[in-house]
C-alpha cells in the first residue's frame, strides 16, 4: 500500500464503515460536490452555446455559407437556419 491515493481511499472506507452518521455526512458531501460540478459544467456548456450563437449571427451577417458556419460553430444547420429566420 505504497500508493497514497489508495491508502487514502482505504482509510476513508474504514472510517465510513464504522459510523453510519459519518457515512451519511460523507455521502451528502459527495452528492453536493457532484451537483456543484454538474452545475458548473452546465453553465460552461451554456456559455459555449451563447458564444457559438453570437459567432453564427456575425457570420450570417457576413453572408458565410451555412455549412461552413456549422463546421466553425458546432451548431447544426437546422439551428443556423432557425437563427437566420429569427434575425
């Protein structure tokens, strides 16, 4: 057991197996961390989507072909066509 990560995992497992309240608190903390990471990931994805939409709108103004915009932005051609109709 020279591996520090493995030792930490084993220590945590041993600690949690002894006390139900500690296990519950640990699981609550893990759930919180997972939920927080999911929210951050979602916010980043939303930000990337907004950035892609802004870029698409600018490229549409310049008259760039839909298929090229799709490759550059990651948006589908259907999404681009919908944006073109909105603006």
